[in-house]
């Protein structure tokens, strides 16, 4: 999907994954396994592995929401 050893800024990662930047920041704070690299100025750089983790989190959350909709119906 993405070239290996490529780093994306948070805005580029948001665009590629279709997940807003503020959600990526929230996930970064709440999921210990999502740790993009940060430059000295604090700018985030997402690796291909980070992008894969983001997409996995999105799939898991989608699955959980679907499950809850069915379960609570």
C-alpha cells in the first residue's frame, strides 16, 4: 500500500488514512503502541508501520461499533 521507509506528516497520514488529524493525536495519546517519531520541534512523522497500526485501530473500532449495534438492538 505504502512505500517502506516512507515517513508522512500527520496531515499526510490523515489524508492517506481518511482519519482526521485530531483523531490521530487522540489515538497517539491513548494507544501506547502508536508512537510516531517526533522532530525536535514536535512535528510528527508516521512510518509505514504506524500507518498500518492506524488502519488496524480503525478496523477494530469499526468492528466493535458494528458488534454493539447488533448486540444492543
